[in-house]
C-alpha cells in the first residue's frame, strides 16, 4: 500500500486520527450505520458541496470516505482510479458495494446502470488472468488475517462482501491455496 511516509507530521496525524493503525478498521466502522441491512451509511463528516463522506486515508490525507473504505477492506487504490458504487448510494461505504475502475469505467457505469450486478463474489478460485486479481488477492489475505484475529466468518462475509461459503473455503484453504 503506497502510504506516504515522507512527512512525519502527516504520518502522526493519520496515526492520531485512527487511534493507531491497529484500530483503524474499528474506528472506521464506528462511524457507519447499516441501512436496510445493506448499505453502510457514513455518519462522519461530509464534503461541503458534495454527497460524499470525507475521512482521512491511511496517509492522513482527507479524501472521500468510500475511497478509504475500499483502501481499508479491499486493498490498493490504483493511481487515478475511481471507486464506484453498485448501490448508487453516495453515502454508502460498504466495501461490498464498492469497486475500483478508471474514470472511463465510471462514466460507462453511469450510462449502463441497471444492468450491473450487485454481487461481489470473488470471480474465480484462482484469480489468474483476471483483471481484479490484485484486489482479490488482497481480499483473500485480509479474510485470512481477520479470521486469524478471531473475527467470525459471518462478520468477515459482511465486512468484505464475499459470500460465506467462499469465506469458509478461503479460511480452510479449499480455495486460493496458491497464496
Ligand atoms: Zn451501498
């Protein structure tokens, strides 16, 4: 993850804000509320003139809350990428509803809304050759990490948007055995 460590002040600010990096996920989740059993509505600050929540990212920079959600739960943000909502709810920070794309993807997505699937399963068990495989690998690693930390498979499923059967297969190394 490209955390900018060049500025000590910036690093300290992020650390203070998140209460130490170890607590960042809990800190983030405490600022969300589950709406209709699906979307996680952001309860923190909102940008002055936009519909999106704002939050500090892992480098301490203020950015949109859903970008931070993606970074926390799903992995690297690519340069110049946009984080898109499958639910069309700009207040939502549920990582299961977020996907990463280019600015062009985002424009296409707005045009084709209605055809897009809401599901966010890992596309295949190997991930090789898949455009999202970097994201998938990060998700798999995160799932195993959470499970090792004692988070239940049910909670992991709702945090990551990965189906419970897949979570089970991942933590028991029935799938994604190569990583
Ligand atoms: Zn949503």
